[in-house]
C-alpha cells in the first residue's frame, strides 16, 4: 500500500507557511506601530493641554487646519516671538503641533515652543517641554543645552551641571560650559567666605582664561587689591566699562600709573591730572586728547555686542539674551557728552 505523506512535508507548503507567518508578523508589527503612534499622539495632546491658555487674543479653536497653512503660520509665530509677543507665538505653535501629522516636525515645533517659553521667562514650562522631547529623543544635544540653560536660570546649578555628562557622551566639547557653571555656582554660594571665593575664582581663571571678564568683575566686588593684581593690561578692552565705572576709592594708583593704557583711561575719566593718550583704544585716546585741549564734557558710553548672533544690547550680559551664548560679549565704546556730575581727581 502506498504511504501518503502529510502536506506539511511538502517544500512548497513550507515556503507558503513561512510567507504566511511573515505576513502575520508584518501586520502585527504595523498594527502595534500604529497603536504606539496613536498612543504617543494622544499622550502629546494630553501633555499640550497643560499649556493651553485663554490669555491669547488669537482664536484658533474653530480654525480648520490645512497643510498649506504650515509655513505661513510658523513664519507668523516666529515674527511674534521676535517682536516679544510671546503669548501669540505660543498659541500658534500649540495649534500647529496639535494638527500636523508629521512626528519629526512636531518635535521641531515642540522645541521652538520650549525656546519661546524660555525667552518669555516661563522656565518651568520650558523645562517640561525639553524634558518631554528628551524622553523621546534623549540624544538631542541642542535640547540638552537648552535644558541646562533653564536649570541655570532657575539657579539650580547642580542639575545644570548634570547635563554635562550626557553632552560629553555625545562628543560635545563642554569644558568652557562646565567652568562657566562652576563659576556661577561659586558666585551664588552664600556658605563660602570672600577669601575662599577669591581663591577658587583665581583657580578657575587659570584653568579657563575665557572667563576673564566675569571673574575680574566678581573679584573686584570681593577683594579689590587682588583684582588689580589679576588685571591684564593687554586685556583692558574686555573690561573697559567695568574699570571706567569704578569709584576712585577702588583704584590702585601704583598699577595704573605704571601702565599707559590704564593711565590714559583714567586721565580721560578725570581721575588723573597727568596728560596721556596712548591707550591703543581709539575712543579713549580721542577723549584724552580732547581733555588735554580743554574739552571737559566728554564721556564714554558703552554697548554690548554678541559676537555669535551680532545683536547689540544696552547692558552687559553673561549669556546673550538672544542666542544664549556664553562668553560672547564684546564691549563697544563711543564718545558722548557727559551728563552733569562731580568728579574728584586723585592727583
């Protein structure tokens, strides 16, 4: 009698079975992926509900969204942000994020929303946004930097310094940022004595000379004599405004008179009587020359340029208010007519 083998021993049946199994796996994987995507979208919408605000004058509740609206709306949001109308920019970003289907674009807009909250001063909201982005994309170095800025502005320097390790893992050069945070934490520490702070500040300056301006400014408030010992005549331009506004009681005449740049600066200021105009700083030399020729109404005005984004500000900064860069301030001086005041000469 002929033996009939089961069909599953047929090679063709095996191939078909593999194909069916592969199709089933593909369908299940796709369905699971769709479920996870819908769940993530639901979670994101629920997350964004925390930031809905009735303060905005833009009514987007009943406005239908169409794909061609994306670019004009993002440009409008950016324009509002640049003009300081943050509440309107926030309202538009929330509207777009809720309606656009593309996940990478959602994340990009979510980051913009976080930046807007940061510039508007809503630090806790910015922190929540950045944390949400990093939950989904933990290797986003830009967002890690921004989260560190939020913690820094909250004066939570411990958490800000915790950002350094993941940035190092991503290959980022964090040496200057690390020292900047160390300096900020040291300055804010109320448990240290002035002597301890000065010693540690000197160590930081030795390790990171880029922090020269900030460290000199801080030490001048703690120990004037030590600060004058640290002032580099070749770097007077970096701290010219700080030196210009020092009261005459805080000047070190021995150091000043032994250096042409410093003596010219304080002759122009009216603190010295001996004529000198060889500082190498154009505005200072012009003011000193004018003073030597009898013009006593001159003064210096200062503005502060960010070397990175090229924005100018009327007050100095440690971080650029626009692009948040550190150590990017460049002091710009110009001659102006002095306002009425009383100066006393030292010599």
